[in-house]
């Protein structure tokens, strides 16, 4: 592939040798890890740039979307799930259960396209689904990496408005797709807390309904946070797909393209960063929960 | 005027089965008893007889699909059934308190036990945190927890079963209630600890002239600690009276079977064993619920037996009280 | 054998029917899911009869026509009838999902049984694999592998089946763990049954019934995953009437206002995935509460 479609046997051999592909598998892996520890993730053959640089360049854009996904999913998902649990089997609960099941079944990319049609083509509320900011505006200087935040920070309202409009479609997609599993699980966790021994005992102690509810809510907090943390992978997938469709210029789009074009070093880099990022998020969430959970034994 | 008067309490479970038909489990079928000030009543029966359910119904702690469908519970002249939740919450934890089966999982897992004892007080009366804390420490000392000043900072999961139960006793007594309901307070505890807990609880109760209902399946506990007892079967009280009288002169076939099968009575007069299939709450026999297991059942048992007085304060719900009792009835 | 039966046994069909009415009312989600999946199964069988046109037949004069008239759901950029393509697309959904789920079961069940019952090294390995998979979107893994190994239908099926097999194994393993400590297993072992017999004759049927709901959910995932792959350009591609591929085609036209090309295949996807999810949820409802004792 690298040598070009016209290469003959000899030339392919030559390229192979230069890349070290003729060495045994173990040696190749060992060399890879060595390079890794030195910060060298190889070179993307598409762009001929180091993979690490390519990733770092695009990471801020993806983080922006990831935070958007996290915030939208949580703000919509958790209150809805809780509300449904506290009024079980009433109309709201039924609608919510069905709605979240529906959200589970909607393909992210398709919904993005439909949202584009409705909110851009029909309503003209959202910006054209290309990139992170309009062509007519200059992107703001790089402070946080988010066009929207940086525009606000530098007082550039035109840029902020354009960036904001470009964030609208992703936000709409995330609000349905990411919140669906959160609604379902939050509801289940809250229901379990409400049926627990300690809630029943609290009622027996004559604590009013408000206090009982607070006790149940506090006990639900840790499992809910843990669950949202575990949804990172789902969010990463959704973010990658959104980037791909909207040409966001983020790390997810780059990674998917790398896979499609067979850019092996890039794919390895993509996979590695994805997995490492998730691992760190899980660790972080676990530590967070551990800090607030008396059962861990850290609180003395 | 009795402290607590339960009258004709009926509690049902309504569910739908696989064929989507309504199924009604009649768990309580006309439970009636009275409790006087200062009395300790033992409520006995096999699993599924409805003992815990009676307590839940009294305290208003039933969750769907369980419902009280008929009857009344009067506590000091206040009707508890259908009492507005706000009023009920004032009584619960203050006038009527409860001790439950699984102490460790019943305490709030996210609050230290000291804070829970303080909260228990502050919910029901105006009391400063400092004062409540003092009383909490004192209460822990009274229930026999060593080093209470340090222990108030403990988390529920750090406690053993016995310790946690002591904390529940502290929670139950700290607001000086009139009535304590102890629902199988020693289940799951070590045998050695069981006696300690019961001794502690009932000493404190009688010390303060409180009243108590002790729910248990263990006749030994009833014999040892309870002045009066009531025997339950299939949601009805089949016999009640002073404990000594009931043990000496059990007048209902079920009570007789229970007592004679208790280990301490092994070797004495042989009666039918108390064992048998549990009653099907969805399909109880007409009339006396014990018919299907009773050796003396006859045609008349198809009509519901009414409580018949055996002696002063002692009654049994059986058609054949006069025949099966081992003594001549004092007044019939 | 001359045993005369007093009453003829109720015909199985009648029993199923009388139970099913209760079943469906007991769990409307199950019923709804069954109807939806059944509908699509019907479509995939009888596609050639139901669809008005050949799905890859080109009508050069009617490129990009809006829904209505001769073309019920419009035509796409190549002049092919969207309606017929959507109907035929259901074939792909089943022809990919069923084999890959069968593969998942074939690998996952034995794996789950052995790791649940025996534990040991294999169990540790499975748990590590599951940990790794949890930190990674499975679809991306499937995408990378298929892209690297060749974009054939067979590959897609195999890769999807392999990728999700650990998840299935985990469910079976959980069932086995619960069953292992139950009375009847202990008595089976005490009665002297060989380990193999205990696993396959005693444990497996119960473990599988517990995992039935998961089967429906894996089908939902498989359909979704294969469509996502096709959308990204891997696996089945145009002109084959696969829904994901159709959405990919329709994407470029969405911005210019020809909404029908991408919309309808997506709606079909939503419905069938929803159907499987409802089925799975319904099975959960049916199989779980049965274990709870009634009343007190």
C-alpha cells in the first residue's frame, strides 16, 4: 500500500525492510513499545507527520465535543431518570421509559443527518454542518482550544456566535443519544434506593417524605456518577461519528479516516489514545467516588 | 383505655399473574388485639403468618401491592389507618418506634451513627445539636456500646450485627416513645448475642414503663420475656392471653401443636406436629383457616370460629375450646 | 407400553395460545417487540413479493424524485426506488445479525459455562479481556478489524460475533455463578454426576434461559453495528440495498434537501433495533419477576 499501487515485488520488499516489517513480530512489538515510551507513536503515512503531533493538534476540538456530550447527557439524563423514579408507573415514567428505549435504538449518524435537515436546512437555526466555525469569521486565539470558549474569553462575539451555532447540532444529537442510557440507569438506581432497607427504616423513624427522598438521593449519587463514567466509551463513539459527519477536524474524525484508509500507525495511535483516555476517566471516577463513599474506608 | 387497639385488620396483596388475572393474597384476615400501658406482648407464628405485616400495617409502612383494606388501629385514641402522612410521621419515631431485622442495612449508609442519633432527635423536637449529641452519647452508653464518645463517629458498615442492633435500640429509645415494636430483633445474630440484646431491650423497656410488641417465631423468647402473647396463623390471631396461662393451658390446636413441638417440651404428651404446608394465602379455606392441618377438624369448622374465653384475659378462636383444653374452663 | 391416558393432552398450539395471551398482557413490551421483529422477518422473507420494484433497478428518468406517485418513498441519486430498497434491506439485517449472534452464542456460552463453573486461569483471562473491552467502543474495534482483514459479508459476521462474544460470556458466567451455589447443583454433584454432565445437563439449560434476554439485545447491537460499519464505508456497499449504505448515499443529499433517501432506511433501522430492544426488555420482565415469591 505504502509503496504505491504500481510497485513490483522488489520495491515492496524494499519498503518492508525499511519499516522493519521483516523482523519477527515480537521484535516489532518491542520496538513499538520502546518508541511509545519515548513519545514516538510513529508516522502517519497519509500526511507524513508524526502521529503524536497529529493527535495533539486535533485533541482540543474533540474534548470540546466530549464535554458538550457529557454536560448535555447528564443535565438531561439524570433529572429525567430521577423524576421518573420518584413517580413510578405514572404517565411521565411510561413516556420516559419508552423514550429512552427509543434513544437506544436511534443510530447516531442518522440522527445527526436528520437533525441537520431539520435544524439547518428547514429552520436555519444551526450553522452549515461543516467544521467548527463559519468561513466568514476568524477563529479566536488558542487559549483553551475550544473556539466557543476562546471567542468569549477574547470578547469576540461574532466568532462566539458562529462557534455556538456550530455546536448546536452536536448538542441536539447528544441530548438524545447520550442521555438515553443515562435516563434508564439513573431511574433503575433511584428505584433501587427507594426500595431499600434504609429508606424503609427512615420512614419508620418518622422522617418526612422530603428527608426520606434526600436520603435516597444521596445514596444514589455514587452509582450514578460511576455509571456516567462508564459511558465514556459510548460518548467517545458518538463524538467520533459526529466529527466524521460534520468535518469537525477533531481526533475522532482523523482516527476514523485512518482506519478507512489503512494508515496503520495512525490507527494504532487512535486506538491507544482512546483506550488510555477511557482508562484515566474510569480511574478518576473511581477515585472521586471513593472519596465520598464511607464504605471505602478512606473517610475516618 | 388501651394504649393500642387493633380491630379487625385486613391487609391484602393484589397482583396480576402470568395469565394476567387478578390474584389477591389475603395476608391479614381480621387481626384484633389490645395492648395496655406497660405491657410486653409477644406475637408468635410461623413464617408467613403475618406477624411482620401486622407491624407494617400498624406503622403505615406498607408499599404497593400491599394495602390495608379494612379495620382500625387506634393508638391513644388516634386512628392510624388513613392518617395523613404528616401526622403519622409525627408519631413514628417519637411515640411509636420500631426495631427491625437487618440493622446494618437499615441504618443510613452515608451518615455516621452519631449524626443519625442526633437527626432522630432533631426531626421530632426542638433540641440543640450539642444537647442532642450529649444524649446520643449517653444513649449509646446505656445500650452497652463501649467508648461511646469515639463510637459516635462510626459508619454503619463498620458495626457488627449485634452492635448495629444496639444502635437501633438506642434510636428506638432516644425519643422516649410509648410503644416499641421489635420485629424479629434477633434474627441473624449470634446465639450468644441474641440473649444479650433481648435482655438489654426488655430491661430498658420495663425500666421506663414503656410498652412493647415483640414479634418472633421463637417460643422461648416469648416465654422468657413477654407478659402476654398472641399466636397468629394465616393472618388471624388464634389464641391470646397471659403467657403463663397460654403455656399451661393451650386451647387452640395450633398453639398446642406449637408448644408441644418446642424443644423444651420434647418427651411430653405427644400431639400432632405443628408442621405442615404453609397456608395458601390466595386460596384460604372457608371458616377456620387451620382446618386443613387440624387433627380435630370437623364439619362445623367451615364456619369461622369466634374467640372463646378460656379464662380471665385468655381466649382462643376454636369451636372446640371446652373439649381440647386440658383444664376445666373457668367461665365458658 | 399400554398406558391409556384418561384425558388427551392439550395440543401444544392451544396451550401456547392461551399462555401467550397472558404473556403478552403481562409484558406488553415483549408483545410489541415480537410484533415488530416478526414484521421485519416477514418482510425479509417475502421481500420480492412485497416490494414493487427490483431494488437495484435503475430508472434513469426519475433520479431524485420526491416520495409519492409511482415511487412510494421516492428515488435516490441513482434512480433506484427507495421503498423497494428499504424492504429488501431487511434481508441484510437478519442475514448479518442472526449468524453473528449464533457465533456469539457458540463461543460465549461454553466460555461462560467453563469460566463460571471452573474459574481459574481462563476466568482471569476472560475478566481481563472484558476490562479491556470496557474501555473501548466495540464498534470501532470491529471497524478496524474488518477494514484490515477485508470487507466481505462473511468477515463482518465473524468479526461482530467475535467482538461481542465476551459480553455474552459474561452474562452466562454470571448466571452460572448464581446457579453454582444453589441447592440443586450441589445435589447433582453429590449424586456423583461427572463435572461435564453437571455443566451441560444441569446448569446449561438454566443459564441459557437467563441469558435469553441478552440474545435479543445482542441482535439489536449486531444490526446497529453492521449498519454503522456500512455507513462508514466498510462492509456492504452500494448498490446493495443495505440500510447503512443507503444512509451513507443519502447523506450528501440531506443538505440539499432530498431528505427521503437517508430518512427511510434510518426509520427502518430505528424500528427493527427498537423491536429487538423491546423484545429483550420484555424477556427480562417475563423471566425475572417469576422468580420473586408472591405475597408474604
